[in-house]
C-alpha cells in the first residue's frame, strides 16, 4: 500500500507493508501516475512502515529514479531499517538516491 503526501514540489510515498513481487507492480503504477501528473522536483520514499523488501523493492526505486532523472528530479529514501539500507547499498541505490 502507498500513501502520498504533497508539499510544494515534493511527493512523499509512504509505503506500508511488504515490497515484493506480488505488490510492487501496483505500487509502481500508483507512483508513476503521481510523478507524471505532478512532475515534482523530489520524490521521497518513506520506508518507516515497510516490514519486508526483496529485489522487487530495488526495482521499484531504480525505475522511479529513471523517471525522476528524466525530469531533472531527485530521489530521497528515509526511515529505512538497517536491513533494508544494507540491501540498497549492495544494489548501489545509495549512489543514485540520498538516504536519510
């Protein structure tokens, strides 16, 4: 599940639950719609309520990075658990997204 919060030129996607093969496609569609409609300068992924993430989560973020890069925007990741941060660092996401 994804909840959105909006500020000026920033969209925050609060992700709730698991990011896996079964629900990543739905999250991608929802987030992409918001990005195309609002064209923000920053896309923030809030992982505070994420309970599990597999490689589908890596794909979710890298795909949104490509979209944001096309419009000159940035990706920010916040509130990721240590375990999820480790997965992101191993996949190189920390090189394309600011991690808070």
